C-alpha cells in the first residue's frame, strides 16, 4: 500500500483567481513568513487582502531551519503553534559553540522558556512555511480576500497620489503605489493587474517591490556585499549526536570557515540541516567556495569526521541562497536601508533584516509583517513605519553586527570560547543575553565584561 503523504507535502487549494483589475484593501507580495504574517494580521482585522506567491506549494526554502523564541509568539497569535507542535520537529534547548582551536561551550536556552515551549524549534522550512501559509491563506479568504500561487509580481504601478500620471523613475516621494502587474502560471503565463493603495513587499531578498522602492524610485543601492551573506545548506541523515528530537543546535567557528561559521541544526529525530554562511564581501576577498569548504569540514575536521562517518546526505538537498543582513550601513539615513514610501511597506528579507550574527531572519520577518499590518490599519505615514521598524529592531541588529565583527577574529574566538568553556558565570551571562534585552546592554559595559571575563 502506498504511504500517505504528510500534510505539508500536499498542494494547498487557494481558491479562485480574482478577475483582472480587481481592487483590494491591501496587496501582499510573497507568501513566506513576512508575507503570511502581514496578510494574516490584516485579514484578522477584517481587511480584504490579495496574497500573491510566486511558488506553488509544496515548496522548499533554503534556510538553517531554526525558529527562535521571537517567532513563536507570532506563530501562536496566527494560530499555527498547536499544528506545528503536532508535526515532527526538533525542540531546541541550547546552543553549542566551538572555537577555531576546537574548544566548545554550551549555552542553555532559558529554562522557563524551554518548559513553556517558547524557547525555539527547528524544522524544515518546507514544513514550517506550508503550515503558516496555509493558515494565513485561510484567514485571508475567510475575510473577503483572495490568494494566488504560481503568481509572480513583475511590476509595481504608481501614480502621483491624485490619480494623475506616474511622475517616473527616480521621483521618490512624488510617486504613490497604486497596484501590481502579475504573471500567473510561469513566464509565459497570463498577465493581470490588481489595484490597492497599500502594498506590502515580502518577496525575499530579490523582492520586486523593494527594487521599485529602493532602486527605481529613490535611485539608492539595493545590495551591499559587506551586508549580504552567502548561505549553503544540505540535509543529512544519521549525523551522530543529533538524535532524539530534542537538544542543542550547533554553531562552529571552524578555522577554515572563519570569518563565517559552520552549523548543524537537527530538524527532527533523523535529519539535520548542515550548512555554512559567510558575508559575501569577505567570501570574495578570501576566494572561498562554501560547498567545497563544507565538504572538507565534514570529511576531514577532527570534531566532525567521526560524526558524519555513517551519515548520508539527502540527494538534491545541497543548495545556496543569500541572506540580506540588517546591519547598519555607513552614511545611511534610513537604516538598514529604505523600507517604505507612499503606499508601500517592506518586511523581512525584502527590507534586509536578517540578524547579522546568528543569521536568523524568520523572527524579524514575522515581527515586521505584523508591524506593517498595524501601520496600514492605523493609516500611518511611510516615515513612521521606517522609524518604528528601526526603533524596534535597530538596537539588536547593531549589537549583532558588533558580535559579527568580533567573530571574524580567530584569536578572540579562541580566547572567549576557551574562557567560557571553563567559567559557568560566562555561560549564564550568555543564556541571560538570549533571554533579555537588558542583559544584552551589559555587553556594552566595559566594566561588566572585564569583570565577567577576567575574574
Ligand atoms: C542558508 C540560509 C540559512 C538561514 N538560516 C536561518 C535560520 O536558521 N533561522 C532563521 O530564522 N532564518 C534563517 N535564514 C533567513 C531566513 O530564511 C529569511 O530571513 C526568511 O525566510 C525571511 O522571510 P521572508 O518572508 O522575508 O522571505 P522569504 O522566506 O524569502 O519569502 C519570500 C516569498 O516570496 C516569494 N516571491 C519571490 N519573488 C516573488 C514575486 N516576484 N512575486 C510573488 N512572490 C514572490 C517567494 O517564493 C517566497 O515564498 C537563513 C537563510 C539562508 C539563505
């Protein structure tokens, strides 16, 4: 008898395709975590939303697959937490770090969060995104909206805000978004146009809405290679030390990989997501290739070759993608870069908001999805969105950028991990830092750091 498929391996029925020229309260471009969040929150507030997704479920998403505590509040609010917990996943209880010299330290996630099931999970994005999108597309359709998959936005339409001609490229705030042109069913598919005065750009690092804002309207740069990261991931079965469905995820500052890192994130009791990430500017400078680096670490590194000796890579799972970091850019007024204009708000990767130290981006996509929805509901200005987004995320993104820059120095990693592996007080401080913003502030207190590290 044929084995029945898991729910996240099945297609999602998103109903009828709206008529050409249809008008909505809001159009959300992209159905990943950022777009699902924006569409879900808008729909729950009773808005008619058009949710557009280029892919066709079931679909993969290249990621490390860790879903941190920040995400789980939104996963719960959007009504997906129980469903997620009823499917296979790995419950994260801590993070193991190793230094280039090979010292290791374990940082426990806060015990209360672990007990309350609020610390973090890891599970394949194919599964996570399916559960989230499916729930949010239901919310959208129950509230008078519509959803299209296999539908790529190809153009954003503008006017002058009074229904007059589009003032044209490079005309910044004189332009007001009014709708999108889409292709349904692939490149040669049918073209249609939909209208709304509120558009959310959530189509990831190559989002056409972000390009229409940053590049086309304001003639600013989209990509800065010192703030974009290359990431490569593979799925492996039977990696030693990843069994049991609960435990630690691992971040290794391997000598050959620094200034990047090698990760092992189990995603259920059989499979682990294994990958490498490095800032693209540094990758180019060092002339490194992520796939080859990973092969070398797995086959030859003393910490890992035994663990992978009886493991096998899942065919076709080796894939690369980019992470647009939210690290503050030099001389940029709109940090980390412009994320709004009349009628448009960008969320998640489309607004370049991935944490520059940990590589986490799902949480910030969910947070900004909700923020964009709230700003649309409250009728706030584009400037208010940009300012509030940076007020919420700026301090931690700036902090993480400092940590990323420190982690490029091998001697410092060796010294710090060496100290931390011997001093429980440092491990506790790191646990605290994961749990509270106040504890993160301590990182900036030279006296606190001196005391903790030296005595
Ligand atoms: C190798 C790697 C490892 C990572 N590891 C982690 C991790 O462990 N934890 C973590 O939190 N984050 C991680 N990230 C970052 C994380 O994947 C992203 O930050 C997150 O997916 C951002 O969500 P999003 O909704 O903004 O964009 P996406 O998830 O990229 O979703 C965008 C959606 O838009 C659709 N789309 C694209 N173009 C169009 C178009 N023209 N029209 C309509 N739809 C379109 C896409 O099909 C996609 O569904 C990793 C990223 C990479 C590359």
